[in-house]
């Protein structure tokens, strides 16, 4: 879907990052480009900037990312509100 058009390095808060600029492979999408900041020490994404064709920017800063953190099974429980029709498409 995207191709890397630039790869640089940056420091965010004193921490080394690899910076990838991504552009869509096909024309006509609403995304002009995206910039992905990946912490060099452990390859964890910490920042994403997405620029749309209308000049808007979506900015995401990811903090306290923990890989393989233990999660209780109850974290993924869904209880439909009373009166809701549930269609199971599995």
C-alpha cells in the first residue's frame, strides 16, 4: 500500500529514531504521505504523522509502549447492550 520514499535519523527527547517517509503506491487516496518515527534501540514506533490531500495532519505520539504486556482475558470481552441484535459473521 505504501512505499518508503525517504529514510533519515532524528532524535526525540534525546533518543535516537529512524524516520521513514511513506507515500501511497496508488494515486487517488486521501493520504498524501505519512512519517513514521521508530526508536532505533528496539524498533518501537513512537510517533506517526499523516498528511492528507486537503492539507490536514493527524499526529500520534505513542508513549509507554510495552510489547507483550500480560493482559487478562476479560480485557477482550464484549457485552452487547440489552436489546441489541448481534450478527455473528464468523
